[in-house]
C-alpha cells in the first residue's frame, strides 16, 4: 500500500504552471527520492503534501485514503512531517518548546513542563542528539537544528517524513549522523521522502526515485536499475557533456597574491591566477577560503602582503575599488549578498556596471534590450526582465549574479561556492560559462567545498588548512591527493 500518493495534482502561481497533473505514489516503508532541476516542482509538491500549499486540482492520499490538508497542522495530524532546508524553528524558544510547538504536553488545563522536558530528552536520545532540552534553539548548529526538526516530526508520531534538501548546510560528518538517524527511522517503519540535488546522497539512502521535469512526472524507478547518468538524463531531458574542456592558459598573470595575511583567519597566502586559467581554492571548514577571496575583493583589509592585477599594484579599500580594477566576486550567499529581491532582474543586472562607473545615462530601451539578450544567452528562465529574482530558481538566480558581474568586463572572476544549492543541469551550465570566460582570457579563482567539482573544473588547486597554503596540485590530481594536503598536520599555524 502507498503511504502517500498524488493524483493529477496541479498548481499554478499567477500564469506559471508549477505542477501539471502530477501522479505518483510512495510505498510504505520506502526511502523514496524526488529529484528534478530547480523549478521542476519538487518543493511545491512537497509543500502540498505538508499542508503548506493547497492544490488547484487533484487529490492527495495517505494510506490509500483521500485527505484534505488545510494547513501544516492538519498534515501532522495525518502523520506527515516536513523537514525544510531552511529550518522552520522558533529561535526565541528552547529545544523542548520547539519539539512540542503546536502540541504541548498538558496536565488538565495547564502545560506540564516537567513531562514535556522529559519526553523531549527521550526523543533527543533516540536521535543521538546530546542536547539539554532547555538549550535555546538560537545557539544550535545547522545540523542540530535539522535533527531537531526530525525530533518534532517524531513527537507528532509522523509515519511519513519529507526531507527537502536537508544537507545543504551540513558537513560530511553531520550528513553521516543524519543518515544514520534516517536509517534507524526506516527500520522502525517510517516512510522517507527525500528531495535532493545530490546524486551520491540519493544512491546512498534511497531505494526508489521519482523525477519531475517542468512540473510533470517523468517516471519512477528502483534506483538499483538506474545509473547516475540515467537520472541526470531524466532530469534535464538530454545528456550532459562531462569533459574538462581545458582551454589555453597563457603566461600572463592576471592576479598575483603574495604573503597575504589577515589574522586569525589566514596568514602568508600566496597564489597566482593566469590569463585563461581556472584555479581552485580548497580547504575544510575553518581553512579560511572565503576570508581569502573576500579580502582580495576588498571586503576586508589585509594586515600584510601585496597583490597585483595584470602586474599593477592592487590594494582595494572597498569592493568598488576592486570592481573598477576588473576584479569581481560572486558570493556564497547569493540571496543575501548577491541580489536585491526588491528590484527587477534588469536593475540587478545593471547595478554592478553602474557602480563601476560604466552605465550612467544609458538609454533605458537599450539597457532593457541588453538584459533580455543576456537572459537568452545565459539560458536564464524568467517570465521577463521585470520580475524580481525571488521568482527564479536557485540556478537561475546564480546565473543572474554571474551575468551582472560579467557585464562589468572583469579581468579576474572570484567565485565562492558557485553551484551551491543548484540542480545538476544548472551546475553544468555554470561550469560551461566559467570555462567560456576563462577561454576568453579571464582569470578565475573558485572556492568550492565540492571536491569533485574542483577536480573537474580547475587547472590547478591550491589547498589551505587553518589559514595557510599547504601546497598546490595540477590537473590529474585525485581526491586523495587533495585531502592529504588538507588534513596533514605540519605547517598549519596561522596564529
């Protein structure tokens, strides 16, 4: 029997059809992946299952019986819980209060706080989450908050647990902990619905996969019968080229960094990026990767060291100085640092060039036409250039961030986690765009925690540990080579 099923479910937002008659079912006790590109309809479908959205047409069934979910509480009452990638918790409340929010433990007419904390502690122990139930949620790590959402679903005795991109902000060890908990829940009979872009995670955890594309159900298969390439083809509707696409690297040094220091984050960092070259910057959490490129971009002042762009001294006091010298940065947190959600796409695209002093007084008609051309060239899926970026998928938002900086005509492109949170198709497109810009003569410095991504993209990889360069590797290096440098014990004192 199906624990959860959708029959001809439709949902539109304005004139955009997010779901086009989706029919699929999830078997009881299964770990069932739902995959698709950004904008395919995955999150919309899951929000309908969790009672956050109501379908325009079609119906939802639990244990074979039709259900009408008026809100998220109704879904929980039917045994359906949702763990969001952005944790939906109350930071001003403690752990126990969050676990039982909406269903407090009572004795008569009053909340039984003693019993609530005891039950919360038992749930936390079951999840191997060693927390005091009185701990404020605002003090928890991202992994602890994700597991707390799982605990809340268990408090409601959920039979179906939906997880929407739950590992986006987690380290590898935290993912291992989460997966161990999920495997235990499955053994207890809980049905898992797992939404993710990450194929290795899906093949590790799930037995079945359903793929959505453009709001439609493409198919459902046992994962044992499919390869990662098969799933990607189903998601994007085509085969993706996987070659490195290595271009020509010249001897001209676009960016020269020597002895750059900003204690306590990093010290004595030296690296070069040549014309036409893609250089990766890798390190584990706390290695100082983001701090290095933000300092290069002028967001922070270095305490020591020197930099040059095209052999001319470079010492930006602010990001605008860097942009005017041809150095730009696409930040890790695109939604808070890379885009203005209260402005249309067209203004987001043009603001960077205006800040660099190259677009004031331009005729609006010409600027609009240029933005429309950019959308076509970059394959940015948007209703028009007049809509705000929050109407776009994560991959299309990232393309807007890249496009706005490339309009400034940079010589050096700094990228911090350029494909974080984007689907496999958008990731392929962004890699192709980075290679295209490098082939045109730009120097690219890429920070990524996705080691296979760096190995596929970069001509060289500079490895950091605790703020110091441990060495660099050329194309052809293995993951083991990189991790050896990232974890070795000598020469790592940045203090």
